[in-house]
């Protein structure tokens, strides 16, 4: 039986080159921090590792769209953590946010394929922000972070 009284831990892993995905990640973090019952950590993909992943109860992944794919840094995160975490994170709730110059669906699709290999469970539709980030996009990012943290805190996921 799962201990629902323990504080849940949300990990946000992202990569940003131009700063756009970073802005989305900060908004996701702001939203998640509205839920006092959940501890949230924001880490750049190159700085996040196996320990971080194994310690979380939920995961948000942010990436720019690069040539219709996720960033190399996020792929590197997956490459470094997959085998040490293999079989240990089945059912981990996750969601994705993408800053896209094109349509972003390629990045979401490939992250989903990798997440399937980990055994993770998508719990929200991907947030894809195309072209210029607007205040409404930042509100949607905050809502994603808050919903994920609240879902973890309430034991929904």
C-alpha cells in the first residue's frame, strides 16, 4: 500500500538554448510551487541524473523542438538514466512541455516512445507552445505545473 501522507516530489527536467523553454520551465515551477504539499525541483537536463529521477514521484519534461525532435540535452538525460533506472519507475506519472518553432509533435512523439520504454504513464496532454511565447502560454505552463503537483499531493497519480 502506498503511503499517501508522505510529501510527494515533483521533478522538472528541461533544456533551453534560446531561453524560451527556460521561460516555460520557470512558469511550470511557479505553478507547482502553489501546491505546498509537494516538493518541486527544477533541474537542467545536463544537471539531472539517476538519483534525481529515482527520488521523484512525478516528472515534467521540457524541451525545445530541434529539427522535429527533442533537444540533445534531454536525450542525453534519457541515455544516462535509462539503464540504471530500468524497471524501477514503472507507472511514474509524467507530462511534457515543448517550445516549438514548427509543430512540436515530433518531440512529443519521441519522448513518449522513450517514456514507454521506462514504463512511465502520461497524465496530461503535452503543452506545445509554437513560435513566440505569450502570457497565455505562460499561464498554461503554470497550470500544468500546478495540476501535476496537486495530482501528486492528492494521490491522483
